C-alpha cells in the first residue's frame, strides 16, 4: 500500500512542479498527508482553537464519501480543477440528494454546519482546493456508509 501512496504522491508533486518554487515543493514532499478514505492529499496550514485551514489535492476520481463536520461550517474554494459537491437530506433513515453542483476554480462554496455532504473530483486531472473550517473541526468526523 505504501508504494501505491508514494506513486500517487510523486504524481501530485510532478503536477505541482511547474507551479511551485523548489523550496515549496520540498516542504510539500515532507508535509503532505494522505487520506485513504477519500484518495486525496491534504496540507494543514492552520489549526488553532477557533479555526482550521488546509489545502486538498484531489487525484482523478477522488471521492470523499458522505460525511458531516458536526458543528463546523466550511468555505471551500477550488484553485484548479472542478470539485463536484453534493448535499444530502436524511429522513426516516433514507438519504435524499438535496443539491449537487460543480464548484469551478475561484468560486466560493459555503457548507453549513448541519450538512451531510460529499466531494469528488470527476475529471481526469488533479484538482486543488482550499478549505477553511470554523469552528475548528473536531477530531471525530461522522462518515456515513452507503447501504
């Protein structure tokens, strides 16, 4: 599994290489984290008691399944690529799709604290997005399994 993650990380760094100075690339190589659940990389840039911010680097076909951030609200801004975002409503143990939309580069998306949502990169290329959470997300995140 580690070999596969290292290959994906190399793919991300190769994508970013023409866009970043060598010092930044070196920093990214050492500090990028990987989410197996969503098949994406992320870089925490701020995590203090009132808020949290990070960059997400979405591989092609990355899919962060239905989840909630409990009481945290979020702002999401794709920097490159398009992120598909779906918000769900729950009624009598059934999920209904409330809204699905594509968020294009530099469009701002607000995600309310009550939202159960999913994000995915449907393109054939890598997408990069900035995420800001307030208040800072709890360590526990509710992930909802598909039945």
